């Protein structure tokens, strides 16, 4: 519980200690990977559509899941020809057009189809190259706040090969109630014989707060960022061990990496080759989590899977 008499540093330390204690309670079992059963593909007429369609095609082939196509563009409400043509090519269902804002149509489609995964272009209704990477758009903002199912957010268009999601990066920053569910989705989508990475990020603010306190407790010791990176790994040790066992059972490669927020090695998330699926956990109501997810979507040229708690 929040104590108004404690400083921000003390609050941060308590939260970190709580994390550490939870990380060491109970045995680690393999995760139960989540595989999609019904995928909703949302079209917008942008260049990202081809990537969305390719992702849906491969998910259907791999998991034998149902696929439904919908076109939620407000300016083309008089016609559903595009969605019907795409659906025919995918062997998928097509949803009749509905009225309202694009985000209202998408949310209604999610509810009507009962899908458990939605593939949507970002920014919705415009080519990424035309708008620029600094805006995710209103439609995505609303879906991040209200969607009841995980979203695969498609950014820069690229050709889908026969092994999408060969590389999957699960990105975690601090404590997050959606972390385990995000890990289950990540381990369910990573391709057979693919590679999955659990990437832990040490925030600069976290480092500064803890470093100040440690200097008070042990003024003669110099605590480095690397020391805190190692502590961060310990906070997620249970999830790490569970993913190790899951990787062994499902036959995919797995590794854990922990880095400071400013390290150049994080450029892997923004590389324009290989197109890894970046998985992020969004804890709604947590401003830091919401900010990190929105920032990652804007920065990434690669598809982002957003999983909610």
C-alpha cells in the first residue's frame, strides 16, 4: 500500500524488494503457451495491409485457426469488396460493414467474432511512410485502452516468408502484471526451432533512485549500473526459469538479456532486417507501462504484439 510519509526513493526500494521476494517464491514450471484460435484481420487500404494478410495466412496455416477479415475504413463504408476479395484468398470469413468511427467498428468486430487475436495496421488508415513514425494514431490509442484481446500492430510493410516470428523478443521494463501472459503468447507464437529472447530493461529513473539510496546505506561502495542489471535479472528469475523449461519442451532457442535503457545493443528492436516480433506487456492504468508501450510502437518498424493483463 502506498505510504505518503515515505519518499519516492523509499517507495521505489520497497517495490523492488517486493519484486525480489516474489521472484523467489515457489517452484518454476513450464508456461502454458497460448496459440490463437480465431484471428481478426483489420484492413485499412494502406501498404501495411499486405503484411497483415501475410501474417494471418501463416497463422492460419500453422495453427489451423479461424480467420475473419473486416474493413473498418470510414471513408469506404459503402463497399466491402476489398474485404470480401481478401477473405476469399485466405479462405476466411468476412464481416459485414458497420457504422461509426474506425475504432468503434474494430471493437464491435472483436466482440462479434469472439476472436482472441487482432491484427491491425498502424497508423490506421494511412501509410507509415506518409505519416512518419512519430504518431501511432487515434485508432491505435483507443484500441490500446479498450481492446479485450491482444493486438499485433503492423508497422513497416514487408514480405512475409514461410517462417514469420522466427525471432521473438519479449520486452519487459519493471514489474508488470501482464508479464506472464505476454510470455505465454510469445512462447506460443515463436516459430518451431526459432529464437526467443527475454529482454529486461533497466530504466534510468530506477537506477538513479536506487543508486542514491545505496550510497546512503553503503557510502564507501560504488554501485554500478551493471550491479543493478544483475539485480534486475534476479527479479524475473522465476519467469526466466519457466521460459527455459518451455523452450526445452517446445524446441525453440531461448536466452535472457538485461540492459540499461541507453545501451546501443537495444537497436535490435529497431532493426530493419529479420523483422522480429516484439512482444510488450501493457498494464492498463499504469502510466509508466502505457508510456513505454506507446513509445515502443512509435519507434519500431517491426510488428508489435501488445498483451494486456
